[in-house]
């Protein structure tokens, strides 16, 4: 039973952390993109009005950054939940 609770808590904390990290990463990416290119990031990169190199650049940058943010946030949340729960079991 304890393992099920740990797994559920880890999944919930990881999901919340991943969502928050993705939101922050997206805002930060948009800021960096705007400063680096002088243009806002493409809202709809699939639109034919958006230059292909810009659309591909945005897709690559956001894909890598979002996955890295999600991974790191999930790992930190999992570590925190497990540390908290191992501290609780010792009481």
C-alpha cells in the first residue's frame, strides 16, 4: 500500500512540476527568441507565411528546451517526494 501511495504522489508531484516547468520554459524561450531574432516567436509555425528556417528553428528550440525542463522538474519532484516520504516513515 505504501508503494502505491509513493507512486501516486510521485506521479502527481511530477506532473505538476512538469507543467510549471514547461510554462516557465516557454515564457523564457519566447523572451530569448525575441531578443535574439528581433521578432516574436511564430505562433503557428506550420503556417506557410512563416519562413521554413524560422519554423524549424522554433520547433527544435522549443522541443529540446521543453523536454529538458520537463525531465529536470520531474526528477527534482520525484526526489523531493521520496525524501519527504522516507523521512515520514522513520517517525
